[in-house]
C-alpha cells in the first residue's frame, strides 16, 4: 500500500481514496465556512447601514425575508427537478 492512498471500508468493498482527494474535500469545507462568515459580516454591515438610515426595525425583517425567499426559491426549484 502506498503512503498516498488510504483504504476506507464501505461494508462490502474497499475504496481507494488518495490523500489529494481528502485534502481537496477538507479545503472545500474550510472555504465554505469562511464564505459563510464573510456573508454574515456583510449582512451585519448592510443591516447597520439600513437601520441607521431610517429603515423601520419592524419592516427590515420583512424585506430581509422577502429577499431571502427570492434568492432561495429558484435554487430550491431547480435543485429538486
């Protein structure tokens, strides 16, 4: 067995996974987590700017949820087809 390959048990068969594939998948997870944190930070800045400019505190969540629905609805529709 080479040092570059790991054997993972999959009940009936063994699957060879290279270390390069494992590192790539770990890298993607870290990039996704960092991206989520950046999006949260951007939202906080935009929310502060909107509320400071006079947007009502009771209307702001309605706008936020409407925009989220408009973004997520097409993603859900096309991913479930």
